[in-house]
């Protein structure tokens, strides 16, 4: 019985996350239009990264700047999937 409830909870969590993504993306698009961005300048798809960027995990420098190469290396597959899922 526990397995069934876990699946339902995971499904509900995924649905909530998708709704949140939609809300955030729509807000970004609305703000972009308000500020005069062209359609090719607008964000097309977003993804949430749940792991915080910290000095300890190597994604931030000691001055709290992102380590672009480390972020790109760690999330390369995610970035590639985002580009595959865009309409343009």
C-alpha cells in the first residue's frame, strides 16, 4: 500500500512543479513583453535546479560568483535537453 501512496505523492509533486514552472515562465514572458523584448530574446523553457550552488560543491567561487565551467559541466545534459525541448 505504501508504494501506491508514494507514486501518488510523486505524481502530485511533479504536477505542482510543472504548474510552478508555467507560472514563472508566463511571468517572465509578460515582463519581457512589458520591457519591449523581441520574441527571439524571450526565454522559451525553464528548469529548476534543486541543489544550491555553494563553495563546497564547487559551483561558487569564494567571492560567491558562479563557476561557469563547473556549472556547465555538471548540468550539461540538462542544458542539452532544454535546447531540444524549445519550439524555436
